[in-house]
C-alpha cells in the first residue's frame, strides 16, 4: 500500500478545454479522453488530479450572457475546498478573447496575474506556504467555425500573443510556464477546442513539467 502522505494533489483550473468539450459531438469527452484523465494515467497513483473545468470560464472577467464564469470569483472557494494542494495548473484565457468580454491576450494575462496572486495569498497546503503554480498559455485559435466563428470573431490573430504575455506574467511572479501552442492545436471542426489526440499531447507535455516541478522541490538543499 502506498503512503498516502506521498500523494501530490494537483488542481487543474480551466475552461472548456479542461472540462473536456468535444467539438465533434458538442458533448463532454469521458474522463479518460480529457487531458486531465490522460495526465492522471501518465503520472500514476502518486498524484491526484483534481479537475475543475467550466465552459465559458474567463480569467477574471464577468460574462454578460452567462453567470458565474469569472474565474477569480470561484478560485478562492475551490482552493479552500480542495486543500491541501501541492500544485495549481492554470489553463485559462481563451474566453477572454471574446469581443464582448475583453478581446485581448494582454488583458487575459493580467487576469491570470490576479489568479496567481490569489493562489499565493492562500494557504491551500495548510502550512503557511502557497502551492506551486504552472501557468499554461492557451493554444492558438485557428479558423473558428460556425457558432465559434461568431463568438471568437477576430480572436485568431490576438490568440497568437498569448505566449508572450503569459511568459511575462510567469517571469514576474517566478512561477512555472508552458506555451501549449508549441505542441497542440485546436480541432478543425471548430478551431477552438481540442480533439482526443491533442488532449493526449497536452497531458504528455504537462506531465513532464509536473515531474520537473516536484523533482526540483524534492532536491536536497546545498
């Protein structure tokens, strides 16, 4: 039997990409086909993946058409609810590009900075020390189609700026960062959401970063 104390708790906080929106069926992928499910399989039983994805969630801004989508409002409650936590993975910002919300990668990054501050001010490991943070910049939107074209009109060009601004936030706060646009891209079905293969690719890259984070944390101090 594994030592329960050795299990690392990881909160994955995101939008429909984390919720597991299937662009083909407009339903939800089963857990084992979502990137969080792949990540759990990849990391194994020494890690506990806590999935907190919500369709339409923004970083820190209200949606005038859908209630309770402001990520900065719900994050503090979830941090406390799932405590103790060892790592928070943030994958948000795509919905901030909606013209009627903020329409800017720069403002999405600033929204992420608010989330980072909330995490750093929390006591989610119950030891007066904030958990590790891994900030993911969202994939680039490519030719949004159908309803997504109406929602994300003009966002394709702006989404190319995610990585630059998110990296600046990560550098400023000295947190871990990964540019997802380097290895995944949205499905051709709607140009925004991920197919199963890209969910798997995302999990594989994130798993490498997670193991780096904890190996660094466990390294003996000289």
